[in-house]
C-alpha cells in the first residue's frame, strides 16, 4: 500500500487539486492524509424577503454583510429582494436609483455573483391603473466560490401560476448536450509546427464538386488535422513537462551537495525555460477563454481567469430549447 501525507490549505480553483491528482496517479497512492484543509463544503442558504422602504433595505444589506463576514463557507441567497439593479429591470414602473445603488454596493462588498436569468426578463407583475407593471425583484445571488464550483448551474423563471411572483428555480445539474464545437486558440500561432500542419492539410486535401461543399469539406478536413495535432501536442508537452520537472528535481538535489557544472546549469535553465513556456501557453488559453486582456505585461493570475471562464460558462450556457411550445 502506498500512502502520502500532505499539508495543504485548500484546493481552490488553482493547480493544487490537479497536482495532488497527478501525484496520486504517478505514485499509485491508495491512501491520502490531508492536514489544514477540509473535504466537506459548508453551504449557507439564506432565504430573503426584503422590506419595502429604503431604510429597511439598507439595514438588511448591512446585517447580511456582517453575517457573511462572520461565518465561513459558501453562500447562496434567494428570494424577494424588493429592489432592482438597473432601470432595464423595470417596465411601466418608477426606477429608484438610490435603492439600486445601495443594493449594488451590497453585492459588490459581499463579493456576490448572479447567474443569468433564463425564461423571462421579469419575475413580478402587478395590475395597476396604468396597466401592468413588471420588475425583476426575485433573484439568486451566490458567492464566487459557489459559482466556481457549479459554473453550469441554471436559474430559470417558472410560470407565475397563482402568485404575482414567478417561482425561480436554480438547478446545479451538469447537463450534456453532445460534443462541443471546435475552438481555435491564438497561442497555436506561436507554435513552430502549426503553419506546417495547416499548409500540409491544405495541400493534401482533394475534392471535386460544388464550391460550397468543397469549402465546407476543406474546413472540416483542416479541423480534423488540427485536432490530431492538438491532441498530439498535449501528449508531447505533458511528457516534456514531466521530464523537465524530474530533471529539475534531480539537479535541485545535487545542488545541495555540490556546485553544478556549466552543462548542468544550462540544463537547469532549459528545464525552467521549458516549464515557463508551457505555463505561458496555458495562461494565454485561459485568457482567451475568459475573453479579457488583463495584465498584458504578464500577470499569471490563473485563479482570476478561471473565475471569468466559469462566469462566462454560467451566462452562455444553453440549458434547453423550446420548439413548438
């Protein structure tokens, strides 16, 4: 039996979980001991029914903020907040900017996120003298850690039924709608053999037929070649990364006993350069997934980009289609 003891504070959204998983597989570990971290997640559910007046709302936001700061775990708020965040969340009714400002300040200070609302723009309707009034005052707010754990969660407005408020359903099921579309990464343009793969695929392709079908099949043929090249690249880089880490680990052990030779110093620098290059390519892909130009001078804040990627996944996810009712 192989057993490993690891003292690590939290797994988070960075590289810790992957590092431990790869270590367990590489060393064929059957038993893991963790110190200073938790396996269970404490989820705090808060049912909200905010008051009507501005002073009461402001007091509620202050008390909720104090509760969040005094307790650990992830947070899930749902209910009737009796306030909108912007004028676009109201129709045929008066927008109160001061209430919206206080509410948005609370969301910002508490570091909460909101899933994209599916099914309807509004959650409340009331019959008035001047017609029907609509507003979005029922919602779901979660902390960033909750969204990072469940980026594919869906918040959907259900039929109103016998109430003037629409029920709001939050589902964290991971739905699978088949294969994902092929994605091209800009970092591929920096690979030495990328252009050769493209030129070789275009030269190899042969088809005689209508132009529209020809261009379609040509792109499909190129996509398949790039997919094979991408998969092969991931395998090769994975092997190179393992070898570089092993050589770097051996040299780090040697330097404790003696000075390294010029050749060993060069190998050590090359290993570090290779690992840095691989990490830079991964960071660029994450930036593209997040669609942001954050820190172009080279900030490798991968947790930041993972958060943006998960936020985009939660807002862009298609959780179902309605056809003919």
